[in-house]
C-alpha cells in the first residue's frame, strides 16, 4: 500500500467511526419546534448572523419580522436589501446608540414602542422568524423589563423562530433560550485602524 | 430632583463620557480597504453571519461570490433565496461532510475544484464580497495547502471583502486576517434534543 493510500484508508476508517457518532446524535434529536436563539458577546457577527437567518427563512418561504431596538440609522446595506424583499417587514425603531442620544427618557420611550412592534410579530403565527436586533442593549440599560420580555417570548407560536442580538444578554434570557452563542473577539479590524466599511460593518 | 430625573441625569452624563471615547476611536480608524473576516469556533453563527454579509453587500450594490467547500446539499434556505438575487454567484462544491463521503481522495479533488472557483472571484475586482463557506474544514483536513490559500487571499483586489467560515481556523489564516470571531457555544438546541429546523439550521 502506498503512503497516500494508507493515509486515505486511515482517514476513511476514522470518518466511518465519526459518522456513527454523528448519526446517533441526529437520531436522538427529534423535537420539532421554533428555536429561541441569542447572539451575544463583544465580537463581530451577532447581527449579521441574524440577518443571515432572514435569508435562510425566506428561502423556505417563511415570513420575517425585524425590529431594530437601538440603531436609528437607515442607511445600512441589510435594510436597503431586505426592504426590497417580499415577505420581510423591517422596523428601525431606535434613536441611535445610547451614547449618541444622551437622553434616557427618549431611549426608554423608543424601546417601549419597539417592543409593541415586536409583540405584534410574536403574536402572529404567520411570521416564521422574528429578529430582535440589539434587544439585549435595551435590556442591559433597563429600558425594558426582562421578565415581561421573556414572558412575551415564551408565549409566541410554537413553530416561530426568534433571534435576539446584542452584547451582554441578561441571564434570565439565556436561561430560557434554546441556543446561545457568545461571539468572542479574537481580533478586530477596527482596533488595527480600519474604518467601518460598507458591506462589512454596515 | 425626582429619583427618575436623577437616574436620567446620571445616565446622560455617563453616555456623554462614553461618546468622547467612542468618537476618539472612530477618529483613529481611517484606513479604507477590504477586510478579511474569519468566523470560527464550535458555536452557531459562522456561516449565517457570512450569509448576513451577503445581504449587507448586496444592499450597497456590491457583487457577491459564494463557494461552499464541504456542503454538498442544495436544499438550504440561503441557497434557494440567494440564487434568485441578481448579483450573487453561488457554488456548492463540496461532496458532503467528510464523515459522509468517507472518501479522502474524492474530498481532496472537490476541494481543489472549489479553490479554483474561489480564485476566479479573488482575481475579479468587480466582486465586492467573497464568502468561502467551510474553507477552514478543507484546510483542517489538509485538502488544501494553507500557504497557497493565504497567498491567493492576500493577492486579492484591495477593496474586496472576504469571509472564511468553519471550525478550527488554522493559525496561519488567523495571523493574516483583519477580524476573527470565535463563535463560542453557551448552549445549543441540538443538545437538548431539538432537530435541525428549516429557517434556523439550514
């Protein structure tokens, strides 16, 4: 047997064993229902992973509702693109980042209006995916009560997926979520002096 | 001053200080060029964050090339959706996960064909964003040489963004990347017995 054939044979045997393990895990996961996903942490990818799921859901014919809790700008690529897509209902309901507004009362009022919009999606069985972008920030600053937000999330239609994004997800939300990812910074272009680039950061 | 007014005043002062810090960081980041982003780690969100950037780039009128190195299936929501979009060139070039094929020689050949497709995007100044989905897996198994992959990535047009996804990004790739995120598992629905759901996992 040549060295390459030997390498291939060992690889193939290892992969056959791995397939058994993977298949048994797949067989064990049989519950079918909507997933509550939380993307948190300080790294890049929390919102963009949410916007990737919008494409995924639309490809399966699902309707999608998006509420942006903090962002006030309406010049992002994702908004320009998705507003053109049938099946997407997009709501920019923030007043800008908290250090831009410097006005807590206005931020609280904006967050409450945004939550009302979110609730209308969370009560609609026709909406397959709800993206609550930067909701964690509104919770972190106490603009919304985590208990009532969690109650509304848990009362949603059984097949509905929800994605919540933003740094510092509160423990009460992590506790009830199905999948939670911490986007951990290994390195970031911004720290190396690269500007926030169109198509990458907005 | 009422308790609420006092809380608001303290919040507003804290946010004014935060704005100074944020503004000085923004002023320091002035380099404009394409970003090499790597999404790695064991958690959910590596590929979906890449597919979110596709929407972002399209919203800015950029053309996008996608190459899937491992995935062989063509029934995903993201593919169905993005194949309908002008400006997207989508290539599923894997043969399925390595433990499904159990055929290293075929996997190596598929990876090389996929890299040729990737190179055609990496040489095209008209392509604003290139998504190399699961490339890290092809590198991890040695299907492609990391040195030649890195050389092709670094020789791309200066304004072109690239996203590389997959577990276990090799250190040589992390070293040359601008932004690297480790998607870290906090919890995952699959471990709790929930099936991979349409619109969420595929």
